[in-house]
RNA sequence: GCCGGGGUGGCGGAACGGCAGACGCGAGAGAUUCAAAAUCUCUUAUCCAUUAGGGUGUGCGGGUUCAAAUCCCGCCCCCGGCACCA
């Protein structure tokens, strides 16, 4: 560990100041270069920097610096996602105003982020809780409203009892609140929505542009979330009441097999259907029980299928047959039409339901050469087969007849072919204070009136009370009471605020023009700077932020405000930071210091038992590699790490072990290794400077060198080539670092052997390593670069170029195999032809010996790779 | 169940048709030191011979090929996402 921590921090500060002075991270630094917008997801200002931020912003910063070295004009902004619940909860707890709480946290985190040395253009900083930002949320809302894309409607919504607010579908995980983990209930409420479902198909189509540049998994998650399915809408009629009951099905081929129909418990028609039933009360009680039984994943998964017969029947339009009409707990009001035609023979859910309630099962699809018997079936038959009992479709293969059936249904007036999406409208209302007020006024005479553009922003009032029971905004008289902009009558203001995902749906646009007071941004500036060339963030935003932002961008494009419809050209998702956590059966999670390891090896184990608990003495403490978290007592404080080894060593370690999209394992000893690597590099520079043998020249002709120096020079160019490919091929910084280590090891080995290294070659080697590693260890690279006599920043030195000629080997060693097993090695010219390779291989003494008296059937030679002899005894 | 990503030494990982284990961590031995830390050198997949060499090895079972961790077929396991979606 470093002895000169003071020194390290001085060096870091010195160079951060220098970069600031030279405007390294300002747009226009490489003003003739092609633009490159590198964006790391902005943080919520929690007040504490955690390792997730560190990996995210380190990757972003390395890319920024790499692009700068490659001559790009880089845009690297940063800001704050500063509206949201934690500030408000803190206000309820401590009485501190959310604004003060937020500003304090922003100040703390700015300090931490600056200290980390991440290159952001702070002149472009935005905070979404400032009214010069959120006023434009309101402005966009008005535009959406004009276009009919913002709408207030009463709908069953997700309500979190603990957060006291509604949640968007995307914010409900396994039936619990994504934020606080408590149960989410369904409630009918009148709420504001953005009509995102209208964009389902476009969101899906847009993926074609992103494929190859976005992680496959994120695209897959979005596709799943949007949930397109093709099928048909068919209108059934209720025999008893004459009501029309449309259903959506993806299996119109089974429509002749309908034996009952399921309605969602929330279906609006239920009350009317059972109005005349003698069992009315009883049925309604069961329906209510179904509605009440939770929506949490656990409930759903183990929930048995239950239902109640309404006493009514539906008429199947295709054959006029009657079928019982049931209410069933597995039918969802939120998908399709809330009514499902049930074909128990060919759908597993319907099958289970029919068996339970003794409803007939009718076969309409038969596996080829078999005859299904409804009484003996143990599960639904869902594979392809031959249609039977299906009128004119009998004898056809169901999967091939799908479109014919849909055409027939449409032509006969029974329904139509249709596409259904799982994606629903985006609920943006939140019953909270710390967010953007929705700019709407309710007038007793004029109804819902949008706030005129000229009256924006609608500011958050300060005369509010935070008690924790309901929306604090409602406690502000000055806010709620207003006059109608249309007629001047006394009116009430909307007290719902916007989901904070509205803020993050366009912050990347504001970064292009952060100070604009006349508009959210200037279109021409956006045309120059957008789209984001490289976006970096966590995968947890796959179906929330990344869908909302794409939707928002498409709407702004339709409104003519921007000229592109996909905001993020390339997306990179970093892996989680994990660390071994220890657990004792008695004492639960343990700090590593409370574990008595059974042996040295146990210290590096990432699973199984490792030793004794120091607290209670119990044996069998288990180790587990898991995401860093407070509860598992395996957190790492970035600030402490920076103090101990400096930010560069932390950065180097974060990137050196695994590719950055994989899980990162945090270990103290690994960090020490990174520190050692840096120390060796610094030592090497110092030794050369002290020796006085280092040349001032950094160009050297290979022809003037002896073999050893020539070799060193060649390895240097091979290193440049390999590193460039590793970075361009998907940010494989781990192998890039490994290549530099190899080169440094080689140099130090020669130095140790007191070899006669040419001073010019030494300079080339050292400077190449520094120029390659400077995006990763920027402060110390600059420091060494300066020591080597440079008076301009290393970041103006450009990315080193590999000289293909110099990188070429004069001879290479390749293996000679006999029947696929390596038996000897030979030296050949890298461009030796097959014939000469064969000759050299066959002339090798060891090969001669081994093939003596054998028949050589075949000699395979792959130029530049290997020779294989096929031999039989 | 479906979708995505994985399974390689004690550990993180490299190689992605052509020498398996780069680089780093850990461990062992030695050098230096009064001593420790730091640093440096060597060893480190495994088994047999241990001098030379030989066998076995990339989750499991098959296949293609002169050659497979890599390609194909069939399984198993781990991580992440979705899941009564009609």
C-alpha cells in the first residue's frame, strides 16, 4: 500500500485543475473532430456515492478520454435526477425541506464525483428539481395534451399504501412496490396518463435500428414488455341479455372448440349479467373475493383456478353453439378485452378449470394418426395437428390455416384479425409533493383547463406541511386555490405531480442546450449533438427509463420538435459490483473481520463453508458472492478506497479483472494488485530518468537496432494493435490492461538482466504504455508524462498508431502435431508457404524419430499457424 | 414454462476452429531485512515417471473435422428477465 497518500492526492488535484483550465471536457476541445456524445446515466442525489456509480462513471470516463485521444469532439455532461421520494420522506422524518435536503446532497456528491476525477462538463449541469428544468416538463405536458397524448381517465391503478401514491405498471415488481417493497393494491382512480400504448408498434420497430448496438438482453426485455401478439377479435353475444362480448384470441383455429367463456372479475358487465339471478348475492360475493385476492406474484403463482358461473351463456358466432359464461380469477381485465373464449381441450388453463368445474371438453385439433379422448386427457393438447369438428376447416393443419380462419371470421362479420399489445398507457400522476406539478386547473364551469403556456412554470409552493398522510401539495392553500384561466372564476389546481421518469425522458436533450430560457432546447443544436453515441448505465432501466425515453423521443419527433426518433445509438450496461459476504447461522450476516478462516485457502473461497464465527464461536460460516449491499455487510466506501490507493488504482482494478458488462468481483487483494502494477510503472519511469540513458527522441528506425531492441519495438506495436482491437471490439479493457502488463513485464525483465536497451526504444515503450493506459489511470499517466519532459497534456498526444510493418515477426515458432498432439516446435517465416512448412516439419529431428517406420498419410499445414501429420503405425 | 447470458486451475478471467489456462489475485519456496511490511526471483491444472517424457483434462453424452473450450445435435446446472397475457 502506498506510503505517500498525501503525494497521491496532490497529484490528483493538480491534474484535475489542469484539465479544468485547459477545458479538456468542454465541447469544442477537439473542435474539428467528429462529435461524440458520451452519456452516463445521471444519478439520484442520495448524498452517498456507491460502487455502482463508480463502475458506471469509470467506464464512461474511460470512453470519454479514449474518444478525446482519437480526436473526437466529445460531449460529456452530468446532472441530477433530483425529484423523487427519498427527499420527501426525509422531510416527513426530519422536517427538513426537500429542496434543502436535495441541494445539500447535490453538493456532497459533486464533491465526491469531482474528487474521483471523472471528466464531466459541469457547465452543462442540470437538476430536474430546478424550475428552469421542470417548467419544460410542464411545457411538454401541454404539447402532449394538445395532441391528445395526455389524458385523464379513471382506471384501476396500482396503489402503494406505504408510499401513498399510485405507481406505473413498470414500477410494480412481483406485485410489490419497486421502491419500498410493500404490497401494491388495485384501486379505481382518476389519473393522468401518457398514451404510450399507441406507440407499441413503433417502439418495437425501432429495435431494428438498435440491434447490434444495444445489448440483446435489453431488446429482449423490451419486446417482452411490449408483448405483441397476433390473433383475432371475435364478438360473442350473451344469450340472456343480448350484450355483445368481444374477446381476443391468438388461437382462432380452436374457436369451434369453445365450451365456456371466462370473464375477468373486474369486468364491467358482470353486475348487469347477474342482475336477475336468484343467486345474485352469492355470485357477487365470490366475484368480490376474487377481486380482493392479491396480485402479488406469490399469490398468482400458487393460486388455484377459481370461478363462479354467472348463469348466463354466450353464443359462439361461428357455429351458433351455446357456452357457459363464467367469471374466473385467471382472466385479466388489463389484457385484451377482459373476456376469454375458453377451449379446454387445447389450452392448459382452460383445461384445469374445466376439469375442476366439470365443464365439457371438445376436441377440435387431433395429433396426426391419433385420436384424443376428452375423458382420458390429463392435459391440454397444444401442439400442431389436424382440425376436426371445425366445419369447412376439417382435415386442415391448424398452424397452416390460421390466416384463412381469420379471413373467414372477418368476411363473415364475426370479428377481425387484430394485434394486441401488453404495453399499456403510462400513468404519470403521483400523489406527492417533490415532483413537477401537472399544469392543469379544474374550473366548475369550464372543466379541465390546461395552464396557458405564458403562465408556466407552475411553481411548487413552499407553504406545505409534511406529515406523511396524503399529498402535501393539498395542504397549500395558495397553490390549490386559483382562478380559471378561461373564465376567471375561482378554480382548483391539480395537485398530482409527474412521475420522475418524465424528467429522465428528455434530460439528454437538455444537456445539449442547458441554459436555454426560451425553449427546452434549440433544434439546430440538437441536430448537431444528438443522438447520444454511447449511453452507459445499469440494466435495471431496461423496461422503464429506456422505454419511456424512446417513447418521449418519438413523440417529440412527431411534434416536429426534433428530427430523430431514437435517442441512444449505442447502449452499454455495466455489470453489478459483487463481493464475498459471510453468514453465520446464529449471527446472520458478518463483517469479514468477524470470520475466523479455517485456512489460507478459505479466504479466497466464494461459496461453501469457510470457518468459524468470532462472535458466537459457531462453525460453518458460509461464503457467498453477492451484490454489494448494506444488509449483507459487504459494502465498500469509494471515498475510503480513493484515500488509500488513489482513484487511478481503483479505476484500474475495476476494469482489469473482467469485461465490464460482466459481474465485477471486488477484493482488497485485487485492488492491491492494481496498486502494484501502477507502482511498477512509476518505478520504471523513475529508474530510466535516474539512469540518464533515456533518449529525448521518441522515433526510431527499426533497421538501426540490434535484435533485442528490435524485438522490444515490435512487441510495442503488437501491443498497440491488440489493445486498440480489444477496446473497439466491445470495451474489453481487461485484455487491454493485460497486454500492457505483458509489455511492461518484458521491459522490466530486460532491465533486470542488465540488457543494453536503446534509450530511444525505452522511451517509445514507456510512452506507448502511458498513452494506452491514460484513459484508465489518467492522473498518474499525466504525472509520468510530465516527468518525461512533456509540457502538454498526454490527452493531446493522440491515440498511438500501430505500425503494421514494425509489428510483423521475422520468424515465428509454431507447433508440429502428430495426430493432433503437439510433439515438436519449429521456427518458420510468418509468410512461409505450405510446402516449405511441410519440409521444415518433416526435417525436424524429433519428428523424424517419432515417425520412423510409420506411414505418413497426410501433412496438413496452415500458414502461420501449425503443421499436423496424420500417421498410422 | 418461455426469453437472454453463463459453466475453463484454489479465485476473477484469457483464447472463440489450429500450442488450453494470457494478465491478475491467492498459495508455496527462496533473496533482501536485526525483524516485519514493501520489493525481487522461481514454482503453481492434474495424474504417473519426476532426469528425458507420457497419460488425462474447458458442465455431461453424442456428432462433424487432420484438428473442437470454440461448430452441430441431445441433456444437466448457475445467474438475470418475464410469467394464469388468452
